[in-house]
C-alpha cells in the first residue's frame, strides 16, 4: 500500500504585544490604552489566536526602557510584562496554542534560561519555544554592568555557546528517569541523571538542570538574525526562523541559503522552518483596507516616528535639524541590529522615501512586509511566497488589537483553509506536533541505544 503524504501547509505565528505593533496602535479607538500591562487583554489575544488555529503566540522582549517610538507600540511599550512570566499564566487558559518567548543570550546565564523555559514547557504541556536573541542597544548593556554593548560578532559567539549549553541542560534527565515507586521508595534512577560538565570560552556549567524534559522533549528553538553571524547561528541551532523581507526574491535568497546551510550542518532542512513577518491590513474591499492603513498612519506623532527610525538604525541616527520631507541621511555603522539597519536603508532607497514617508511605512512592522488588501489578495501573497521557496509559514503582525487580529482570523484564515493551505484543526497537543517538528532524542538515551546496538 502506498503511504499518503500529507500536503504541506502554512504555519502561522501571531506576534501580539499588548501595546500593539504599529507605533501609534495605542491611539487607535479600538485599542486599549493599557494593553501592554493588561493581563485580561493578553488573555483575549491568546484565546483569539487559538480560535484562529495559530501555531504560536510570539513575544519579543527588551531589557531596557525604550522611550518614544523605538519599539513596537511606541510609548505604549515603555513598560510591559516579561514574556515567560506572562506565558506561564496564559498557558493554562489555552489547550493547543504554543508560546514563543524571547530571552537574551547576552545577559542571561544558560542555567537560568534552560530552567525557566523547561518550566514553561512543563506548565504548558509541551507548548514552549525560546526565541534566541543577542540583544542590541547600549541602554540594555548599561543595565547589566556594562558601559557599551558587546561587539556584534562577540555576541554571536557567546550565543552559539549559550544555546549549546542550554540544550545540554535540557537533556539532564532521560525521559524514563523518574520511577516514583512508593512501595520501593525509589523516586528516580540515578544512572539516568547526567551532569553537563561544560567548560567553554564564555560559560562553565556543571549541571544537571533541576527541571525534567516535557512531552515535546525540549522547547522549540527560534531565531531571527539575518546578518551573516545570524544566519550561521540559525542554520546550526534554530528550528524556526523569523525573518524580515520586502520582496519575494530576497525572501527566496534567504530561504534557500538557510536550507543549504542546514544541510551543510547535517540537519534535515524540513526541520528548519522559515517564517517571514507580515503586517496585514485587511478590508472586505481594497478601499476599506487602504482606509484602515491611512487612519492609523494619521495617528503617528513626529517624535515617535523619528525615535522609531533611530531605534531601527542602531541608535546612531540623529535627525535633529533634518527636513522630514527630505531624504534619509547616511547612517553611521552600528554594533546593534546590522541586518535591520541595512533593511531600513534599502526600503528608503528603493522607494525614494522621505524621512516622514519612511517612518510612516515602517511604523506598522519595522521592516517586515506590509500587505494592504482584501482577504483574497492577502491570501494570494502568502500563497505565492509559500509555494515559491520563500516561506514555510509566516509570523503575522496585526497592526493594532483586537480588530486587526480579528480581521485576519475571521477573513484571511478561512480563505487559506478554503485553498487547503492551512489547518482546520490542530494536529496535536504540543508545539512540535503542530509545527511538524520531531521530538529531540535525549543525547544520553541515544548513547545508551548506540552502546546496546554495538553489544
């Protein structure tokens, strides 16, 4: 009998900061002004995302206050929740939705990272993911005993080792280590608990971790770097890659490059999912979608737009005294987000944008692809990228909440389902089940099997 192969389908993440994605989201009449710090609002967003059958709720994170428009939501994001803490509270209120939280390899120790994500994975029943970031900005460095951020390359060397140590810690307990036999009094098999014994350039960690593995083995590893260092790290370690592109051809170049690098690293390229960011303005007509875009654009304050561009270009751009209706001036090099700085310059130059036009365009998604149109038009775009080696799925960035998220769930997802491109029910109960990713075999269990086979 010939085995039927399930058709490939789009994977979807929902990037839902309570303060909104658009720099002026909080000024929209539909958006609660306290969304960033309202647990009830985040609960509503999580439950809507699960109703839409999204794979995961994703949150970025920062380690310093970012005044003005430097982050998603502008001033509405000046204060908010730490993502793992928030997701630990949201997980019991959902059943299938995954939770991908950001944590820094630059300012956290591997043991702490491994412990908190393993805990979230257990609390959620195997629905946790870790978005690996190296954390740019001088402001963050100054909160962690430094005057300046580490150089870009140094941050990525540390990140590579950090991820290796975290994965080793997640394998401290073999899956059948816990016996928990009341009659004999044996709680666990000491032979199936393993020290990490890592000594490297940046970390010295004995282990073992004091949290066991979950039903999905360990949290899904997510990464978002697009620089050469970022691509190298992603291809070696990531299972999901978030990326930002304005054009199909650049998305294809990134997709093919990452898959080739994964193969070169001895990995299955199907287990490295590339998911570009998309900011959708959905209308039942094109005119309605355009009106939604124009309306929220009208809420942008000049100072927030300028702060946003400064943040996206690495904090090195001083626009004071520049004509906002003139071109973007040369931007000094940064040790911050090098790939995003290059993308913002690309957007400005390709479109001939003035400073004002540039911040208006990137205000909704900070360099991710903005799509304005009907459900059919937006589905057409997603399908084109998905079917032409540009994406395995997408990280959806609704510009404001809850309306723009509802628009996508109620209008675009049914169109994708009608085309057979998106699920009509969750495939399983863990994030790996739904993403189609394998459960990582515990390295120590694998070692036992190798020894037994040799005997």
